[in-house]
C-alpha cells in the first residue's frame, strides 16, 4: 500500500453532502427532499433540470410529484426481486442501490424511506430478531432441560452479529461519491410535564429531551450526516428540530421558513468550497471568543460597526452566546480568596449517590443503564 499525504490545495473535487430528513406523516419529507435535491443537482452540475435520483420504497409515492419534478429519475425499490421472490430490504440491496446511483453519475440521490433498512422486511431489526431466536434455540439445546434459558441475556450477542453488517452500509453512505438525502420516518414520543416544561418520557435516539420525535433508524445514523433535521407537522418542510447542524449551515436552516432549492444550492456551494459558509463559521467562533470576555465586553463589541454587520449572521447562536457570556460573568465574580472554592463537590457529596448502596446494587445499576442504552440503539 502506497501512502501519500496530499496538500489540500491539490484536492479540487467537491465534498459530498449527506442530508438527513426525518418526520411523521404530513411533515413534507418527500416534497422538501425533492426541492433541496434540485438545488444540489443544479448547483453541482451548473445545469437547469439536472437529474435527481429517487429510490422509492413507499409504493411509488414520489411519483405524486412527477409533474413538478420532471427531472426525477425514479427507482421503485420493493421487498420483492425481479424473480418475484421476497428478499426484503437488507444491507446488501441498499449498497447495490448506492453503487447504481454512482454508476449512473447522478449528482444527487434521495433514499425514501431509509427506515425500511432499519425496521422493514429483512431490515436490521428483523435480522436481530432472527439471530436472537437462533442463539436462544442453540442455548436451549445445550441446556437440554437442565436449566432455564433467559432470552434477554442473548440480545447483545444478536446485535453483535447484525450491527457490523449495518455499519458497512453506513460506511458506504459516508463514502458515497454522490450527494445523498436520506428520508426516515419518525414516531411521536409520549411527553411528561406540560407547556414549556414538557419533555420526553423516555430516551430517544436524538439524545434530546426537547424533541418529541424518535426517528425509525439507527441512533448513530443521524450523527453521520452533514446535517440532520427532524420535520414537524406544525410547520411542514421547516427545519424545526435541528439535531445536527454545524456552524457553516446555521444561517441556512431557519425554523420559520421551509427548506427548498436555495437550501440545496447553498449546501452545494459549501461542498465546492464556495459561498459564505466558512466565513460564517469564522465569525461565529470570533463572537464566541468575544463572549468569553463577559457580557460587558460582548455588548461593547456588539455596538461597533463590525458587531452590527455581524448581527444577522449571529442570530442563530445568540442563546449560546448569552450562556457563554453569563458563565464568564459568573467566573469573574467568584472570590479568589479560597483557592479551592467551587472546585467540585465535597467528599461527602461525591459519595451521596452511593450511600447505603452495596457493590452488587451499584453493579446492577450500571448493567441496567447499559442495557437501556443498547435497547435505545
């Protein structure tokens, strides 16, 4: 193997985009994906009406928009192969689809719904259930009635068989040479509390208590995306719940406005090393540094011509800026008389969580938390 580290100025090929859109029925996933894809395709190729690949697992639902998007290149992806056999939506079939999109030199392809790879026939959950049944059956044969077999103890072994295959698919998406928009279903999450204090009653794959939707996909998938958005029926097509959005795109995703062709074009400009995305990130980092000097220092800069010019760019991170400045003010107000002040909890506080708890109980808590995290994944 020859290893060569390449100077970045020699790398001219554009980066690729992987945009995740998730949401329940009526949130505008299909239409939004097509609009964003149009912007990506036309910006990447420089041609009006550039082709958009569409992998449709939803009984040709995308064809509802064929008049509005005549450039769509449609593939009806079903659980049945050309020979009429039920083969499902396994990992290898999805990899084959991405290979075909690259071979066709499509500038962008939409996978809708990628939830079939997770919970559809032959998907990851199906494969895990089959592996679990097989492992339990093998254990029961070994036991031969001499002792009880607990199926729950074999769940992690079953996942250990299935997850590496799925990771192969995720890696194929990440390394794709075409731009990909991945649409997944999302299910509402039961809430506890009321009004502004409402939060999810259980852990979700988003790892956010304030997002009342749980995508029907692997918990790690969304964090492999360039950007991950969960749509909400209260504002179809709008990036209401922004699960992963880097600084370069924070001005691009406005929760009050539907995503569209301009969104895709701006993302494509970033991928080509053009546009304002990098300058926006640099300004956000600069503003954070100003906020670390405290509220007064930030307000003084905010009133300057430079600060005024930056205001529209910084609006999306103002909550973060305010928190940074507040933390800086608090740190500045702390007394320096006691060198150990606020260095952490006292010894008795450190042990408070485990007072009266034996080692077996502590170990049980750790196992329960680990199992809960594995189940959520």
